[in-house]
C-alpha cells in the first residue's frame, strides 16, 4: 500500500536527518535551538517574544522558556525587557547565535544536498513540488 511505503520512507529520512543534525550540531547546538535562531535570523526579525515560538516548536510555553534559558546561558540569544511595557520580554539574536545559525543551516544543507544529489535536478524540483502539494493540502 502506498501510504505504508510513504510512511516508511518518510520515517527513515526524518530519522536520518535528526541523527545527523544531533551529531553534527552537538555539543553547542540542538535542532530546537537552531529553529529559534533561524526564526530570528532568516525571518529577518530583530526580536521576537517567547510566545512567538510556540507555533514553530510544537511544545509547551514552559519548555520554550527552558530552551531559551539554555540558549541565553550559551550566549546564542539575549533577552531584553521592552522599554514601554516592562512585562514584555524580547528575544534577540547575538553575534554568536548568528554564527551558530549559519553553521547549523550549512550542516543541514550539506546533508540534504547529499540525499538530493541521488536524483536529477528536474526530479529534485518535482519532489519539492509534490511535497509542497502534500504539505499544503
């Protein structure tokens, strides 16, 4: 059945990517931390509130706070109180965080390129198109 085969292949690709990322990013970065850094850098936002990460990290607010605590301790991010409303805390990307984000993205890009190089450029485009259709259905 096609759904079983899809599930098996998806699981293998996901597992391979997770394993590779965990190995290559350690000990200074995790995938969740990379996601936060990318949201701050790639989205072009200079700062975000901790609650802004909830939609992207499929976890609880408490877990996000713990994640941000670790990231701040590692110098990947800084937190600042809003000047007008002291209740608001902004998460800001540090220079170290920017460097680690670039490294993490490069690690992922190299891994995915290795996988995608097994098929032609046309089929790569087709694969991305079809996955887009499935993901946005």
